[in-house]
């Protein structure tokens, strides 16, 4: 009974983690950017979606759609205002670009967090469930909403997989992650590809934020934790590897759920951190990363 | 020459501050000076050794809590400080271990994890550490604001001289070389491991000692003042704002942050927003920071 409960809850949480992390890893793979404002973008989607749904009667779906659009806009703002100026700056040497992007997106994330805190307080917000009711799976009462969320996550992950592996656009993205210089020599505009990947990222992060708000509730103080968990999952799986991120999402999701149910909810984040340290020590490139 | 004159002027200004500054602002500057030491110690690792260390507060927290716990066990302040610093150096060695194998963001994440685990440990062992509320220490450095100011000021100046000296010595140069291209530095016959470990120990020494002294200045050690990730972010911001790879820029950045925090207090919650926005602009438009901008080579003119 408890085992089944852990299995179901862990699955839903892990799917959500996976969805949150693949955008993050995609953007690193294609443009080499580690976006530490990730949690902030999810936060914007969640809080603005809630704002429209709860205060303006847009309902669960209207709120969710609005949240995703806001996440997309936030992603564009991050790219054009923070990341692109650094990539184009002549004053920043190329080998230090990474550190500058990390610091700048970290600051940007803090600005988003404190800004949202100021506008909407840091009370946790919860989107209304998309479908009400509970159903019984092998005797475990599970909210239908939780099942729907897991399904949406997997459908989206499947769509991203199709997009990357079976379309012309996806081939360009793959090529950009392997050898950007050769791609530009073949006549493709690299900045267009970056724009596309930030669009995909915005939609994924927005969706993950909205679903998280519908599942758990999100507060502005959790932006840092959201970034940290995406960062953990992506590094554990291997930077830039989408399958690796998915595997890592399940490792982290189940490690947290098991600890929360069997030991104590307060110790929830610890086992995942220890797994991370051990894996990185034995295998510095992560579970499925390439050197 | 102008550089040294300016530095001497600032030292005189700082040294005479208790004569003309009110008690409240003395307190603000005292905290600011300890902060400046955190920033300089971090710059040695980041600017020179090229280590993306998101966890300066791991070292600071170990020093602060180590000293505080031992003081609660009945050790005197000097001995507690020595032991706390030793614990911090142990922490530095612990961080240096993964630094041998991991680079860039991978290492950055490990340091982040180190801070998170320390935070968890403090909460779990709330019996000794006071948990989220913080831990009182029985002894304080002094109850006079002026004497506390002197302690902090002298400590900061000595740290600045030593760290600046190290950064300009052969050790600093070799660290810079290993940070930029460790393979080539090794090929030139420098022992990369040895220098990197040395950098971690030095950084941990100053971080831990400053953390311990801050604890005995405030009379408490709490998660919010010495371990929280927000503190780590402020340290990083201070260094980048003042100018990375300058050591002394950290002082400028730390004092800017602390003063701005006071000046913007009427803004309430928005003050972090404004400080972050200003720093972001500095990063985007003057990536070398204030000191780097002021003393950039004027060869092009």
C-alpha cells in the first residue's frame, strides 16, 4: 500500500522534475548557457497564471495558458536583456563568458524573485485543479489532477523528443550543440537557432511552473530551490544530455519521495544531494553525459 | 604612485572614522569590514585560481559555528577562533578534493551542495547549533562600538595586505596560470594540485577567521548571517562589482553593498531588487568592475 503510494507520487513528482529540467539542459546543450534564473521564470509563469485564474475568473485552463505565455515572455526578456548582451560584449573575454552568464542570470533570478515577492507577497499560490476528483489506483486514492499532470509532462517530453530527433529544425539544434561553427559555415543563422531554443525553453519552463503550481503550490521564496533542483538534476544526468536529465529526474524524485515517506519530510532534499556528490566524484561527467 | 596615495588616504580615512562617525554607522562599517574580508578571500579562489565557488559561506559558516560551539563549551575567544579557523581550513581541504577532478559548473554545483548540506546539518543538530534561530555565544569581543570598529578595521587591513601580497607574488601568478589553462601550467612544471590546495587553504583561513570574529562581534551565529546562500550571492556581487582579480575591489564592493543596504532601507522589500539591478548593469556595461574600470590600461588612447 505504502509502496504503491510512493510509486505513484514519486512518478508524478519525477515527471514534473523531468519537464522542468529538459528545457534547462536543452539550452545548455545548444547555446552553452546555464540559466540560473530558471526558477524565476517558472515562478513568473506560476504566479501570473494564478493571478489571472484566481482574481479575474479565467479558470484553470485560462490561467495556465496565460502563465505559459508569461513564461515565454520572461524567457525572451532573459535572453535579450541579460544573456545576449554578455555573449556579444567585447569587453568580456570568451573564456570568462560562462562565469559572467552564471553571475548575471543569478542576479536576474534574484530580481525576479524579489520583484514577484513585492507585487504578490510570498504566500504560496495554487492553481485550481484542471480536473477535480480522486480515483483509486490499486487502493491508493490519487487525485485525478496528479495523473493528468504526469500525462501532460510525458506528452510534452515526447513532443520535444520528436521535435529534436525527427524534424529539420531539430537537426539544426543538434548540429548547433555539436559544432556551431560548422553550422554557420553551412549558411545557417546561429542567432536564429538560439532564438528558437529560447522559445522552446520558455514554453517548457512556463508549463513546468504552471503544473507545479497546480500540483504543490509555488511561492516566490521557492525560486532558488527550483533553480537548485533543476541544476542538480541536469548535472547529475550529464550536462546537455536530455535522456540523462530524465533518468536523473527519476533518481532525485524517488529519492526525495522515499525519504519523505519513510524517514522524515524535513530530510527530503538530503539523499539527492549525497547521491549527487557521490556520482560526480566517481563519474564527473554525470550519469549519461559525454566528455 | 597615485594608486598607493589613494590607498593611504583611504586607510587614514578609515582609521580616523571613529572620531567623526556616529555609533550606528560605526556598527554598519564594522560588519562591512568583515564582509570585505569574505569578499577578498573569495576573489583569491575565483579571480585567481579560476574556481567557481558558489559556497564561500560553507567556509565562513564552519569558522563561525566552529568558534561559537567551542566558546559555548568554555574555551576562550582566542582559542575558539584558532579552532574555528582550523575547522574552516579542514572544510577548505574538503572542497579542494572535488576541485581536483571537476571543472566549471560541475565544481560550482558541488560547492552549492556543500552549503545546502551544512544548512541541513545545522537544522538537524539544533540542540548544539540553535537551528534556524541561531546560537548565542557567551563571550563578545568588546561592548564598545569603537573598539569593535578598530578590531574589524585592523583585521581587514592586515588581511588585505596579506591577500594582495599573495596575489602579486609568484603564488598568485601561478594560480592565475592554472586557472586559465591548467594543462599548460602543469606542462611548464608547476605543481597545479599543490597550488590549488594552497589557494583553498588560504581562502578558508581568512573566511573562517572572519566568520569567527563576526560571531564574537555580534554575539550570535545564525544561518541568516553566515551560512545562507543569500550571503554567498552578496559576496559574489561584492567582488564582481568592485572588480574581480583585484582583491582590493572586494573591499569597495562590500562597503558599497552594506552602505546601499542602509540607504535604500526606506524602499523595504525592493532594496534587494535595486541593488541586484545596479550590479547587473555594472556586469553588463563595465564587466571589469569599478576598480577594473578606474585602472584599466589606457594603451588604446
